[in-house]
């Protein structure tokens, strides 16, 4: 596999740097961040799954459990 040099504005470089995982190369980060997964793909993935209300209830339950665990740890 060959390599190419690219020129990035400093603001773009810093944005990628902030989103890059530890141990991940810039090439890997750019590949991950530009994999082409769109909102349309996301919407298609939601079809046939839980309703928005069911998703919200699951999120609320997880947040409640997390708050309870934090309270328990404070005691």
C-alpha cells in the first residue's frame, strides 16, 4: 500500500487530532471518520427496531441506574 501527502488547514488537523483515539494513526482516524455512513444509513438501520418512545425509555432507565449507582458510591 502506498502513501500520499495531504495538506490540511490547522483547524481541520486539530479537529481530527481531538477525535483520534490513543494508538490510532491519523490515517486510521481519517478512515474511521470518513467511512461514508450517512444519516440515511442510520435511518435505514432504525427501521423495524424499537420505537422512539422505547429508545427514550431505555435511555431514561440507563440514566436512572447510573444516578443510583453514583449515589451508592457516594455513601
